[in-house]
């Protein structure tokens, strides 16, 4: 096993290729993620397959996707895959209190309401990464 630290890996899930690209570029603007591997999935099933093959430091996902929506995908990540620690940010046009509550209850760590603001997404990511570092140092 190598002592060389590996670069973080990020998974971006959205059925829009343009949104995936914007989110990937947004991640690249964050110092901790500048050299990260950023994988992309077009729907929840594709994402679950990738999650079985790789560990991720961060997941960004849309809710409205074909085949498997974001709510159910997050539930499966938390329950079926047993991943309770990876931060998951849901990003959606669904912005009612009920929508946000459903996302958090499904297991999302944060919820960002569209229209997509790279600045706002960046702030949420930085906050999550900072809190993750702090918790790693805490005994």
C-alpha cells in the first residue's frame, strides 16, 4: 500500500451534460479539488454502478433524472451501499420546503436550489470539505 496521498474523487450526477460540465468546472475552482478525478453520470443507476467501483470524497446530484431520481438514489447510497459519510449535495429546481426536507431525510448533506449558481455551489462544497477536515482531526 502506498503512502502517497491520493487525489480526491468527485461524482457529478445530472441528466444534462451542460450542468455536469458546469459543476465539474466549479469543483476545479476549489483548491482542495483542483487535481481531483471528476467522474460524471447521467442518471442514478449509472451513479450507483460507479459508487460500487470507486470511493468518492463528494457527490453532487440532481433530483429530476430519468430511470432513478435523486431522492431514491441518495437513499440507496446511504442504505444499500452503507455509505453514511460521503457528503452528498442535491441540486434541483425543486425548491419548496417539502422538497428540501425530502432530500435531507433521504440522506443528502446539503441542498442547493437552482437556478445553478456556481458561486453558491462552491460555498457549500467548501463548507462541507472544511467540516470534513475538522471532523477527521477531532478524536
